[in-house]
């Protein structure tokens, strides 16, 4: 279970979810649904056995577990394409400051076609930043933008660390909080968006996805799926123990009150827009209200 001052690396607790996501990106890349040549080598470098076996195609498909790597790849392709296009559109509009919060094993600073003059700030725990930087250096990877790392816990004064890294408050920025909000308690969620708003000039953009009710991770539909996957070794991550439950402010309403114009789409709609059929089973139904948001500060 989470604690107020808990810590992690890329093989434990919340950090392991970053490795899980990278493994899913590797599946999507292997199937040419996205282009992320760094995902698989980063996962192998972390060394969590089940995710290494996943990217190497060594997990048995079908059977009692109903494990379907193609479904997993499509789901991650939807998420990755959403954020990729969000960044491309924002920088095409002239924004040159990019902030990736809880960057994890995200390699967008190395793989997206950033316009000249773009600065990408990656914010995450020092151990995570150091691992990714050193691993990609060993792979011979070079950033496609000016990459500035901000090694700080988001529970600390990360706005000050971001400014110290050169972030300009007077210039518009594009922000992402991919896969982040569910791991924050209610007050920290509000503080995150308040900080983003305070740091943002008009015209800034923000993208994130939200799970309207984290109780879904205790729902019997998800628990049954989790138990089946655990038999294959996927018990490294149990979301029910990692997320913060309980009531919290509605993110869309919170952002709107602070001057953000928000648009949103359900995950099923994004599947359709990408030419995929949203699955028709209990697990898919349980997560059908997962919503992707993009917002512009007026």
C-alpha cells in the first residue's frame, strides 16, 4: 500500500508501472502501430522478468488466462498516439516549451520530430531520470530536441526545480500528465493542476487521461482479470494498492474554473478514431468511462 513518503525505482511500486507501460509500447511498436524503438531496450535494461518476457514474446497466448498481446498493443497504441499527436499539434502551433510530468521511460524527447528550438523538460524522480538517461546514452540515442531533466519528486517543490532548469513562465508551454493522476491523493491532484496553471501563459496546453472512479480497481471484473494475469507473472503491479481511492474534485470542472477550455473523448471513441474495435467484455466495460482530456488556457 502507498504511504505519504514512499519511494520507488523502475522495478518497484509506482515505478514498475512505468516499466509496464514501456513494455506495452514495445508491443505496439513491434506491431508497427506506433514507432518507439527505445521501449523494448529500456524494459530489458530494467530487468523485471515478466515484462522482459512480454517484450520478447515469451508469454503464452490464450489459454485460461485469455492473454491477448495484440489487444494490449492496440490499447497502448491508442494512448500513445493521443499524446504523440497532442505534442505535434502543440509545437506545430508555435509552442516551444514541453513539460512531461512523471516522465518514466517515455522516450518522446528522442523519437518525436520536434521543431527547431523546442525544449523538452522531463520531470521525475532522480533515480528514474538517471537510469533512463544512462541507458539511452549506452544505446547511442540522441534527443531530437533540447532535453532538460528535472530530477525531483512531484511531492516536493517541482515548480521551483522546473524554473531553475530554465522554464520560462511568460511563454506558453505544453504539458502532459500521462498515467499520473490516479497515483495522487486528492489534495495533491488539485495542487498539481494549480501549479500547472500558475506556471502557464495563455495559450498553454495540457493533456492527461483520467479514471473517473478508482474503485474500479477493486471491482470483481478487474480483480478476476488481475488474478488470471497474476498466474502468468503479472502480479508485479496491483493498481488497487498503488492508486489513491476516495472522493476528489472533478478534474474537468476544476480546470474549467481555473481558465482552461477542456475537450475530452472516451477511450472507446479513441479506439474507433484509430480504426480499432473497442473490446466487448466485462473488463472493457469496466473501463469504458476512462477519458482523455486536452485543454487550452484561455
